C-alpha cells in the first residue's frame, strides 16, 4: 500500500500531465488513499477534468471534490441597437452537464400537496 505523500505526488503528476488543465492552484490532500481536492478553477469542464485525472492516479481509492468554480461573466461584445440601447453578448462559466439536486420525499408543510401548476 502506498503512503499518502506518494499518492499526492502521483495525483499532482496526473494533473500536471493533462494539457486540458491550466489551474495550478489546486490543493491535494490524501488520507488512506482518499484524496480531497480544493481550490478554484475557471470552468466546470476543468473541474471535471481534474476529478478524472485524480481518479486515474495510482493508489487513489476515492476523491472528495471541494473545488470551486469562479463564477465570472465575461462581456464578449456590446452592440448598439438603438439610441442608447445596447445588446450585450457575454459568456459565463456554466456546467456542461446536469447538476444533481437532492429531492425530499417528505410531505409539504401543513400536509398540503404541492403542484407545479397554479
């Protein structure tokens, strides 16, 4: 069985070798083969790529992902459409896959039934 410092080095090497990962500000901690990742990245795709690279590293049993995506909206261009009115085109860091949301199976307050229709 590998020691934690060796596993951390393997994970760091896996991340550094992946050309799709530009962030070098990722904290890697290992405890009995369970890797905890933390830090910030600029996209959900990069976060996912770091998670995958970590999962493939030798000695990794599980990955706890605490990486945060910096929510920034970047204005791409601004076009004047009328006097004083502008159309702004922007891009943002949005997830490129579905985000699972927890669903409660508990009854609604006061026993009322919730409906999507009003």
